[in-house]
C-alpha cells in the first residue's frame, strides 16, 4: 500500500511541515536565488530542513522542488536540470523519511509555472502539461510518496498539472492560494476548488499560503461545506502576517497562535494541517502538541476565530458566512491521536 494512503487510514489527523523558503533564507539562501540547486550543492542544509520538521513532529513534509518546472528554472538558466534537481530533492527527502522511527510521508512539491495558460497568457495547455510531467518524472524517480501541487491560482493550470501526473501511479494532492477577497488571483472560490477537485479524483485538496490563518480558515470552512466527511481537506496557513523590520521580512505569528490555528483548522474540517510562509521548527513543535491534545468541538464561529488568531478580511468573512455556498453540513467528530 502507498505510504500516503496508509497514513490517511491510520491517523485521525496528520501534521504537515512549515515553510521551505523562509527557513532556507535563514540558512543562507539569498533573495532572488532559486532554492532547487541546493538539492545538489547544499544537500546537508536541505536534509537539515526536512530533519528539523520531522524532529518537531511533522508526519509529512514537502520536497525542495516548488519551482522545479522548466518555466521557473529557466529564469536562472537551470532549465536543462529539471529531472536532476527534482530527483535530488526527492532522494534527500526519502533518506530523511526512511531514517525516522515512525511513518513519515515525502510529498513532491510542485508549484505554479508562473505563466498563464492561453487566452490569459502565452502558455498552451500542452506546454504546461509537458512541464509538469518532466518535473514529476524526477520526483517519482527519487521516491516521493505523493505528488503535491501547491499555491495554485488557476483551475486551467491545475487541470493541466493533474493531466500530466495522473498516470504515475501516485496519489495527487492540491492546494490553492486565496486572497482577502476569499478567491484566488484568477477568481476561483473555495466552492469551485471543492467541486473540481472531486471531479479530478484528488486524494486531498485545500488551501495554503494566501494571507494569514483567519482568512485561510474561512477557505477551509467553505471547502468543508461542499465535501463529504471522509474527504481529506488540507490546511497550510502562513504564520501570521509579514512585516518589514530592519531590512527583512518577519512573520508575526507566535507559537501560541499557530497552536490555536491547529485546533480551529481541525474543527473546520481539515485532516492535514501544516504551516506555510514563516512557519519554523518551533511553530511546528507547538502545533504537534496542539494536534495531539485536540478534541473535536464543532465548527468554530467567526468570533471564535477572530478572538484566537486575529481579524478576518471582509471578503473572507463573506465566504465564511456562506454567501455563495450551501448550508454547512454536520460533521462527525473525529477522535484524537
């Protein structure tokens, strides 16, 4: 049985990892430089990143391959190394996961190409499909357990990516990034994502990045309205809001805030919960404790969310209120780990 399917059947909740980029900046990655070449030139640091999250309690981590398509790599003249860099990313992840004393999942991270599919842009659907297939070949060869599309914003690109990787025999998960209007950059709502993801047969789907925990929780709540109770909903929120301090970007989320976010996300219907930008090993450690102690307590209210993790934007409040959604389903309680 595939490891990802195995852990879904075994665990009530799954803790994912935190940030890749912001943690690598702390390890020496320069702004503007691609992190993927580090899979070859700084193997020890990528191993340290994954090991740090595993040691903090993550059940699942994403490979250092977010920008691993030819479209993204060509910006830095690495487009000829798509297979090599992605395979290397997966191999490092596989080594860390296999060295753990528990089942840990290696998710092959695949981000957007940065291009728009015609007629909105110049990229054809076939070019997008070819790019994602080439990336997946490296990740699969390196040994990932699941292919993980993240921070997507256009349904057309998500569809092209799924079409590219559906025949590799691995589960596919996808998360989209939603803004303060409660939609992606291309106007996709959480309800749109839920409907199309089920049609595509994704093993799990949800939201990552975007703004902060309050807005992402609105997204997760709305996705959960449109799926059955056994659907694997994914929640990976940024660690607070970014602020510019003394020449660098700092995320405001505390360990206490991210622990509260875990409780709220699980009660909102998520099964896989992690952090995105700004989420450190320390945050994940606090999130592990919160997940282990969690007791289901019903879908949180707007007051619950705002009192614990901060104010929700007006657009997300509308999504949370279900202005374009069906009534909230009653969800069965899940027992803690």
